[in-house]
C-alpha cells in the first residue's frame, strides 16, 4: 500500500509513448536512488504516487511502477513480457502433463551493452529465483552493492537504440506489459495504422478483459486513487486504443481524474502523402474522442505543426537535439512531463488531478497546451525576478504542443512549475 499517498495509475499506449515512458521511468528511478541516499535531504515529490510496493514469491520487497503499457508484437526486443522480478524458475519447470512434450523456443534478442551494464550493476536472477533490487525509500529492501572502484555506468548511444526497451532500466511488474499480438511493430504489413483499428482492439473481449483485469489489480490495492494519467500516441491506431481506454476509465471510475498526454514524434516528411493523411485523421479523431472522456487533454510534440504542411521542429536556445530521433525527442518531452506533473505528485499540499483539471479547463474546454524552458536561463549571480524581467511581456517557454507561437492568444488559466532554482535566487 502507498501509506496515504494519492496514487496515480499510468497507462502507456503506443511505441512513441513507450519512448517517452522509458525516459520518464528512468528519471523516476534516478530520483529514487537519491531518495535512498542518507546524505540527501527528503525530496519534494512523493514516489508512492507513481510506484507500488510488492513482494516476490521469496519474500523480497520490490518497488515497481504502477503502470499498464500496451504495444505491438515485436516491440520488446530483449525485454521479457512478464518482467524478471517475480519469475520463479522452479515454478516454470513444474509441468503437470506426463505425456510427450514438444518445446518451441523463440530466440531472445541479445541485450545491448547499456542493458548488460545495467544488469551487472543491479544483479541478475540467481539460481534460487532471488533478484537483488534497489532499496525502497521507506527503508525496506536490501541496498544495491557498490564499491569504491565501481566504474561509471554506461550511457546509451543513439546507434544502440532501436526500441524503447533498449534503454529502459526499470524493473516492471508482470501485470504491466500487455502486448497486442494481432498487429506488428515492424514491417509494412499488419500495422496498427488507423483510429478505427485501435478502437476495435479494445472492443474485442480478449483485450478488453485483459485491460480490465490489470486495472482492477492495481486499483484495488490503492488507498486513495486520485486518477489516471494516459500517455498515448496520437499519430497512429493507438489514438483509437487511447480513446476506448479513456472511455472505459470514465465509465468504471467516475469522479477520478483522467489526464491524457497525446504524444506525436518529431517532424514528418511531405513526400509520405498517404501516411500524413492517416496521421492527421488519427490525431483529429483521437483529440476529439479523448477530450470527451478525459478531465484534461494536452498534445505534446516537438513538431512545429499538427497539420499537413510540415513546419520546422521547435528550437531550444540552450539545447541541441536531433528531431529525427525518437530517442532525443522523447527525452525532452519526458523531462517536460516530469515537471508539469509536479502539482499532483508533491509530498505536501499537492493539487489533485481533478482540481488541476478544473482550474485549467475553461467553459468545458479541456484541450490545453504545454511549454517548457530547458534549462531555465538564470545567469550566475542573477535573481529570479531579474531573469523574468528581461523577457518583458513575453514568456520564456518554448511551445510543446505543435500549435504555433502563443503570441496574441488569450490565456485564461495556467499552471507554472519552476524547478532547480536555489532559494537564495528567489528574491
């Protein structure tokens, strides 16, 4: 149980959502590492909002994301669908059938050097089924083994990243990963390309019941569930999956907050006419249906436009990135998400998801935009008021919702979060 935290259940729907989610959970994992360090002061964010405690069959405490993710066949690479923390080799070997057996074994994808280094540091599944895991912020669990001579961890390289699981360093619960086997991630055939295809997936009893079972598993162990955050691809058929998932959440858990982050990859090419039309239609249908069933919807993209005419990607004055790489784009969006979601993850005086959505929605208009400055331009020795004054009537934020520059538009409500500024610079 989360011990009084206002829990949030995260849904990741789609492959680009997986990229954003992998960066997001890696950031949470890094924060957990600081929280377990006795030299660090307690953080302002409550990790129990996003994480759950559990226990393996061997009685070892675990701390895993409260997460349900959906992706297509072939998108996991070396990541096992059931995860690794709760696997018991003795149970795997127990077979009741006494007759003749034929075993069909699929070759696993080899792990890249980054994941191999991660496994070496975190420990691997031993012969007795016990996995050494990172200590839990409340003091449970055994601390990771470290030595003074431990080399610096490897950093993933762009060339080694093919799918989001190639750089995910967080252990997931067996109830987290839900694969849609009827569609393929790779190749030109059997793709989940249209909104209607995605809608029909969750109309099938198999996938609908599987999602409902996972929802019930996570929700029933919560003390105070404040709501759901959905990270959903808008450009492909997962816009339909997200729309049906939001509808299901609204029907089953009315009164809870549902904040949807509609995600789109970086710039697209004018020459792919049919694919661009699909992208535009999926985005439009997705936004309309997600808005109908969510408390708040915010599109997130580093592309300059959601329309058919491509625009240059957004520019950050102090940040260099390759907009054609999902690995880069998703890292920026995950960094922004980690900040804009702060209000409902605070340890003290949090703003609930429902309250935040009520504050930002105006006359029932539930689609909002986001912006960020990464990093915030505060010069050495400069105070925060002086830094803000230099912008005059403008804002320092770079738009992240592919809706163009906000100049000339009227802002009826906003939530502003500033992090990483020392208190001495506040005045």
